[in-house]
C-alpha cells in the first residue's frame, strides 16, 4: 500500500489583513484614549480600571503593534484604521 500525498493550497492573507493586529474592545478603548493624550491615571478613571490594569493593557498594545512608545502605537493604529 502506498501513501498518497495530498497537496494543500494555502492562500496568502491580503496585505491589509496581515498588517492589522487583533485588538480587543478594551485595547481599542485604551488606544483611543492614548491617542487623545491621556495618562494611565486618566485612562484608568475613564474606563473604571485600576492603574496596573491600564499599564498591562498599554504594554500588551505596544507588543501587538510592534511599537516602542505610546505615541508610535497610536500613530500606527491610526494609520491602520484601527482607531479614528
């Protein structure tokens, strides 16, 4: 008995989909407030979160967006159409 080989066709995702990170609702809310120049304390107060939770969210956002600063994360998200 021989093993039959199966070929599987893989399609490349479109460029715009490949570049857009998957962001949660909270990620988008935090990112939107970062884009408005809010501090961690202001974001925590507005979203009814603790400051450590906001700090963790910001860290996760920076990683997801491949950014080294809050400013560059907001810029990149705006360019990708993630925030308005």
